[in-house]
C-alpha cells in the first residue's frame, strides 16, 4: 500500500511538472513580465537581432545585409533553425518563441536523463520542479534568445560525455565515433553562442571523471582514454570551426565577424580591486535567479567543502554531473566578471546547473548522520517554501499577460500601411524585433559595419522609430538625407528609458549649404523638423 501511494504521488508530481511546463507556451505574444526585478533590454531587441538572418532569408531570399548588423556570421545555428521553421510558419514571433519553449521542455528531459541514475526519484523530480516553477526562467525562457539552444547542446554534450564508456565499438575501443560526435556538439555549442567557450571545462571535467570511474587501475597507470577522447573531440570541434571561419573569409564576411566581437567588448577594470568588484557583482547577479535558493546553494557548498575528507563529500567531488554543474556555474560567472558586463539573461544557463548541484547536495546530506541530515532537512524545507513562492509568482505572470509591445508594433505597422506615400521600410534599433512581430521590413540604425549615413542612403527608408529620445549621431546621419516629422507615440512596457516608441516619417531633404558636414548642426533638431522628444 505504501509503495502504491508513493507511486501515485510521483505520478501526480510528474503531471504537475509536465502541466506547468506546457503552460509556459501560453500567451507567447505577451510582454516580458512588466515591473519584474530583471532589467534587461534584450526584451526590446535581441529576439529580432538573432533572427534577422532567418527573417531576411524568408522575406528577401538572402540572409546577409551588406554593411549592416549580421550576428549570424558568429552565431549561425539559431538563425538556421529559425529559417527552417519560417519555411512552414512564415516570419513569426510566436513560432520563434514556441521553438524556445520546445527547447525548454527538451532541456527538462535532458536534466532528468542526467540525474535519474545518480539520485533518488524525488530529487530528480525536485530538480525539474525548480525549473518549471522558476519565475526567472519563465520570463527569459519564453523569449526567442540564444540561451535555450546553448543549454540544450551543453546538456546533450554532458550526457554524451557520461555515456562514452558505454559506446565502445569492438574495433574502436577508444570510443572514437562517440568522441567525434562530442566534438560536433562542442562546435555546435560555440556556433550557438560564443560564450559556450566558458562551458567547455565542464564538459572536459565530465569526460575525465566518467572515464576515471570506469577504470579499475590507479590514475597514474590508466591508459588515458579520457585524454584520447578529449583530443579527438577537440580536434573535431576545432576543425569544424576552422571550416566555418574559412567560409567567412572566402565570402568576405570576416569584417562582420570582427564587428560582432567589437560591439560585445565592454570597458574592463584596470586594477585588482576593480576586478574583485567585477567578480563580486557577477556573483551578486546570481540573486536574479532566486534570492533564496542561490544563497542556500552557497551555504550548502560551504558545508560540502568543510566535509571534503568525509566519504560522502569525496564521492560528490568525483561525481561527473555534480562537478560539471559547479564548473559550468563558475565558468559563466567568470565570463561575466571578465567582461564586467552582467545581464540577467546570461544567468539562465547558471540557473539550470545551479539547481542540479543543489538537489545533489540535498540528496547527499539527507543520507548522512544526524547533524548533516538535520541540515539537509532544514534546507529541503527552505527549498519547498521557495518553490511555493516561485510557483505563485509564475502563475501570476501567466494569469496576467500584457501585450503593449506587440500592440505597439502592430499599431506602428498599421500606420505605415495606411500612409503609402513613403517607402515601406523602417529604420530602428528595434526594427528587427518589429519585423519579427509584424513582418514590416526594417533596417538597424544603430549597429552595422558601414557608417550610419551610408547605411541610410543605401537603404532608402521611409520611416524611423526611436525610444524616448534621439541619439545625436543617428540624428546627424539622418539629417544628411532627411528631415523628421514625428507622427505617433506608442506606450511600451515598463522601462523608464524605453517605455515610449516614437514613430517618424522621413521626408527627403537636402541640408543647407555649409551644414552637410557640420556634425554639431546636424545632430540637433532642425527648424524643418517636427519633433517633440529630446536629443540625448
């Protein structure tokens, strides 16, 4: 009877996880939750930016915009998947976000596969529960960003690293085919998002520990299968990346690649205290994931470190999944510290691996002596309380969707279509995002390998959209060919710096003699303009 009740309880728990995971797919066109604690401008731009190659492929038959912003040269895998999807759905924000949700669900399955053989069933289900109830992952996991795909590929690579001992071929005892596949996954990780480089030590550690666990010989006498596997995998990944780089050189796209890294380079500290402050801020950013569970993980890690001489702690130190999870968390935090640039969306990768480590620590503590079992029990109660709180907040987001962003994009597109006198092409930093939402053709005014005025002249836009104020450099570039007539303002979301989307009609105009090269004059609002927002 007891066993039957336990099985019934597990079935109900699993149904809860599956149901909440599926609920993530509701209201996919809704805003990123307004008045949330996560200030990230990705919700205004990044979905469109990283989809722009797929959008152009579907709408124009080419994926590249010469002189413009072409992130697909550095991270081609996500736009390639979207291009395939758009062949069936057309350009669609809902379709792109649905793909992200599908990857979220696949990631749940992969986490279950990684933990099920090393943890009690309740601990595996708890790891999945932490993910589906997280308001942080709900908010960012519903955006069509690069992180869900990066997580999928990383978890797949980690799963394969653990399976390598079981994939030996009689004629290839060093698991060369599996090592080649692992190298393919590593290359795919980097082509999905370049920050994957900081996750590679986690994969290498998993290979080393899983191979060491399979050997009955002491470490110095081992045949170093792990070194052979890593060499083959590394050579495969490096070769594939070199092929991609050679293609970029052949098609004269190296400038776009270097530009991608240039705009993602931020000022870095120059002193030791500055570096320490950057690291501290990156660690502090983990509170975005969860202000209760992440400090709890930190405390349990201190307990584990203090117990390293004990068998249970030593066993965790040799567990490939536990060690890989910690190394992945450390790698992403070190990346943000090195960049001195923390953004909430970067922590979506940290969150999944942090919770994998947390449940492994809880399961280990609850199997120990009285004192450690009490510590584990108290920690488990804290986890349950935090999960209940997170579930309530996630359901609050689900039950109260807002559509200010997509409504503004539709209203802007409707205005453009109702006034056909100007070319149906929008110039805007968030233009790719608007195209993804409504199909209105757009060009990025802010980023590109060519000068703004050259990009503007080459594109011949009829409309321009800005957030809250005007950038003087863009205004000067526009004034060399156009004057601005403000026609509409649309309220969007909650950020005080980006809560008004302002639409302008571009009127072809030749600047007065002597002012065409005068930046100071052109970067101000001219008498011929009709503009009510400030220049900042």
